[in-house]
């Protein structure tokens, strides 16, 4: 008897203080085969990154408390090999350059479709 074991495509930490957007990403990426974990702040995300293993972080740019840029900087200092994708509804060239300088792997504008996010991942 053969048993199919479905494997995760990877672990994604989704960081967004907008619960609806966070849920959209968690559900969409979960449906695409990723194991997704949500955090609602940069501080919470850093705690999870220290305690757990992730393949990628997807974070909002503008959040209360720690920004996505600052989160990206701190993650890059601790785990330079961990890619961070920064999302924003307020994207502009300056913010994109700042994100990349902070160590971001990619910079995407909201709203985006899950298949676009999958390509970035």
C-alpha cells in the first residue's frame, strides 16, 4: 500500500499588523502548500525568528512599532541567509531602495495576488 505524504513547500513567517492582510497571506500561501505562521509586529517576529526556523519572511513596510525596514535590518544582522520580502501599499522608489539596502530580498506592492507572492518566494 502506498501512502502519499504531502510536504510543505517551506516555512513562511508573515508579519503584518493588519490582521485581514495577514490572514489573506497566511491562507493564500497555506493553500499553495507553504507552512505559514503569522506575527502582528516586528518584535513578535524577531522572537519567533530566534526560536524557530523559517525559509522566508514576508513583512509589511509600515507597522506600528518596528517598521518592516527595521525588521529586515535586524533579521539580516542575525540571519543574513534568511530572505525577507517587504510589502507595502505605499510603495515608492525611495522605500524600495531603503528596503534593499536593509537586506530585503524583494519589494512588492500591495495588493498582490498569491501567485505573484509565490514567484517572489
